[in-house]
C-alpha cells in the first residue's frame, strides 16, 4: 500500500511537468503539422452470396462445412488483396489519372498538384498516354493497353517500376493500405481506403472492385474451364476407343454369324441332344429291321434272291431309298429351305413307289406258294415291310451320320467364339464404364461451373464507394499531435521516475526510510517564497509541535529526559530545531535546558563531548532534574566522534538531516555506526529543509486549507470514499504570523 501511496504522491509532485510539458510539445507539433494534407476515406460493401446465397449445389442438397465456408471467404479476401490484383489496379489507376487529370484544377479523379507530380515523374512514357479520341474512356483503355504492352521485367523499364517504385498513390506500399474485412459471419466484405487525395481514394476503390470481379471470375472459371476441357478431351478419346471396341465386336459377330451366342449355343446343345436321341432310335430301328429282314430271308431263301434280282424291285427299291434320304434330310436339317409342298410331294412319291414295289412283288405269282404248296404271301408282305423299314432306317442313318459331322462343325465353330466374345464384350464394358465415369465427372464440373456463374453473378455492391468530401475525423496532423502528447507524457514520467529511483536525496519520507532504514520522527520545511512565505512561521510551529508530541512518547517519568541532536555534516540545522523544540516544551510547562557545543568556551568539538559525562548520575542533582528536559546539540560526526555512553544514557536520539543534500555512502556508514552505539535507545531521523508536500507526509495537512488542497491530500492518502472533517486551525491565530 505504501508503494501505491508513494507513486500517487510522485505523480502529484511532478503534476506541473505532466501538464505543461506534453501540452507545449503537442502544441508545437500541431502548429508545425497544421499544413499537413488531410486524409480522406472511402468505403464500400460487397455482397458475395457464397454462403447464404442460392446456388445449384445448395439447391441439390449439398451442404458445406463451416471450415469450407471460412476458406471460401478467405480466398475472396486473398484475391482482392493479391499482388496481381493490386498491380492491375496500379496500372489502370495511373492510366486514368493521366487521361482525366488536370494540371490546373482539382477534379473527381485527382488533385492538380498530385497530377503534376505524377505527370512530371513519368516523362519517359509520355508517348504512351493516348488522348486522341474524344471519348476519355477509350483513351483510358488505350493508354492501359499501351502500358501493358510496354512493360517488361526489367528494372530500367518505367512501367515495370510504377507498381514497384515509391511512386505515390500507385505503388505497392500505398495500395497495400487498402483494408478489406468480413463483416462478422455474413457474406458481406467491406473495403475501405484512406489517402490524402479524395479523388484518388474514390477511383482506387472503383477500379479495385471491377478488377476484383475480373480476377475472381478468371481464377474460378479458368480452373473450372480447364477441368471441363480435360474431361471433354478424355471423353472424346474414350468414346473413340468404345466405338472401336463396339465395331470390333459387331464385325466379329457378323463374321461368325452370331447374334445371340448364349441362345444359339443353347439351341445347338438342344439339337445335339435331339440328334443323339434320334440317332440311337434310328440305329435301333435299323438293327431291328435288319435282323427281322435277315430272318425272313433265311426262311424264304430262294424267293428272296428272285425278288431282289428283279429289275423292277431293284429300281423301286433304289427310288425308295433315295426318297427316304431326302425326307430324312428335310426332317433333320430344318434350317434348309424345304417347303411343305416339296415334303408332301416326296411323301406321295414314296407312297407310290412303296405301292408299286408291293404290286411288283405280288405280280410274281409263282412265289405265292412254296414247293410244298404252303402260301408265302404273308411272309413276303412281312419281309417287304421290313425291307421298306430297313431302307428308311438306312437312309436316316446316312443322314444322321452326315448330321453328326455337321454338329461337330457347330461345336468347332462356337467353341472359340465364346472366349473371344467374352473378351471383346469385357473390353466394351470397360470402355463403357470409363466413358460413363468421365461423363459423370464432366457433368459435375459443368454443374460447378454453373454454380460459379451464379456465385459470380451474386457479387453485387451493397454500398457503392462514394467521393469523400469531408476529411477523416483523425487526420494525420491530429494523430501526430496525439502521439507527440502521449510520447512526451510517457517520456516525462519515465524521466522523473528514473531520477526518483537513482536519486540519493532524502527529500521525502519514503526515500529517507528506504535509503537509511530508519523511521522519520519529524520534518521541517524550508523557507518558502512568494505567496506561501506568509505560512513559514505556521509551518515551523506545526513541525515543532508534531516533533515534540512524538518525542514526548519516549520520555521516562520522574526523571530528567535528555534529547540528543546529532548530524553527519555541519549546517544541517540542529540549532534551529533545538530552539523550536525548546520553545514548544516551555510553552507546555517543561523546564528546558539547552546545551550546545557552539555556546561553550571550548572551541574544540571533541573536548565538548568529553566534558559531558552523562553516565555519572552523581554529577547532577536528581531532585532538580525532575520534570526537566535537556536538549543537547552535538557537533557533527564529521568533526567529532560520539561515545556509546552519550548515545545510550538518554531518552531519545535525533539525527538531523538536510533533505536537500545527497545521502552519501559515508553518511550511511556513520549513521549505521551511530545506530549500533545507541543500542536500545531510540534513534530517529528529523528531515530539515523539506518541501511542503514532504512535510505533510509527517505533519499532516498544512495550510492553506482550501477545498482543492484538502481533496488532493485526501486522494494522496487513498481516502477515495472518506468523509473526513479536517480540524480547522484557527486562522486568527496565524493570520499575522
């Protein structure tokens, strides 16, 4: 708490410096910078619509995370403040100033002075400034295009240096002062720019917004268009591969005459199954008819040979075999184009030949009976029947054997087709999936492109930039003035604080106790001048009263009380303090004796000290010393040395210190030796020649008792909420002092 109080009093002591010095410096700075150009600020707001706006992705139910939304807004902020954007703004702004500027009067584009400076600086490129057209917007565009065409990455190229050099208003350092921020969590960006030319500030923001829109669309659409171009190229390439593989599959099917391989192979398998059944059935018929025929021929013997050798029989038998073979071919080769009329015709012809054969056999009449007269008609009919069945089975076997070769060829034909078709279909399927995947990616890219188009369309100006007519509230000269005031204030505080910390002068209570390590019992003010000199006697009286009051608390009852006044250096004011204390004690009824080495006939200071033998109580009459105070002034410790008896056999030792002089290391050493010799006898400091503020730390508030002084004293004592009533000292008592 004492440190807080000390610092409050420290600031109170330097209050005039804290008030006057910053005001003087700030006034000088304000006066010197009063002609400094004023700053003008223009702002605008851009609605982006990236997060809350309607787009294709949001309508499709695709949501974005807060991280993605933040990244999208950061991208916009980076685009608008990117070097590429600012460089284009620099060249366009330079071209606009050169075309629209007027060297004789200010306009909404620039001040005349700024135009002259920029124009005179750009002598090497005056030929690039185009003013041939009556339309200044055309002149501006032509000038800008010429600047771009003239620019090269060469330090000696003037256009290259427009953005890089310290050319005012259009260089990189100046344009980087454009401030862009996002308003809260909204979709709105706020752009502000401050400079000392209102026209340039206004035109810079206008060009920046236009260039930002172009850069944003170029970056976003350029990226998306490249992706779309890539997907379309891939789609064409894969489409060609897919077409080639499909054509190859079609050609192979045509070459192999395969429409539906699975169904056709199933059909071949079914035909083969039917063929096997038919073959074995026909073979059984053939074997059975052949066996019966042979058995009947054995029975008939000669008759059979006669019939078989008959020309009609041979001819008809041959025809029947031929017709049966044709019918079998028509039956088992259904794929051949044999009409039903033809089949019916063959069947009729077969029936006719069989009938003719039967009739031819019956015409051989002598065969009806055997030698024994037994009838052979039934046997011959049965034999003829078996012969016909045999011929039919034989013909079918011939056809089926041919069909067997045909079925084998079918298997040979279809077996390799299956693996080849599978391989070609797999290739078609792979290419088709690739094609669909690229097509899906292309559709997504096109959707993203459309979404970007909608977002770009939503980059709208909510608040268009305005031409600033009034300078900023805090101009540059005001900021410099405020900065000078604060800097001077801080410098003054630190200057006096360093002096206060390094100072070894006991000019107040805190420094005295801190440097010496001893308590202060009293403080006397120096002789004040001017208006405060009328209070000098009052201050002395109050200081003496406070010191005597404090000293009385250390008196011993029923005996004399001795007070030693000592000092390290001569001229500290011991005699003056002794007189004031003696006067105060006498006013209180005490018998006071003053002993001073200066009043003794001995001129030697050490001899005076030796003459006093305070340790022998018999030398003084005890009865006469009751209620008596002895104040002894000793020579300075620099001139003479005190003994322990002198310092210990007393009531109180007071070290008088001149608060105006430096408390040296030798002073501290002497004080510590004195304190050590005092042992248990109290030793205190008495500050002399102090300022009134320092004396008030010991004596309390001193006159004049004005409201302001009482308020400041209360604040210095941290009485922030106190309602103290200061004891009013009688003004009449001290009015004439």
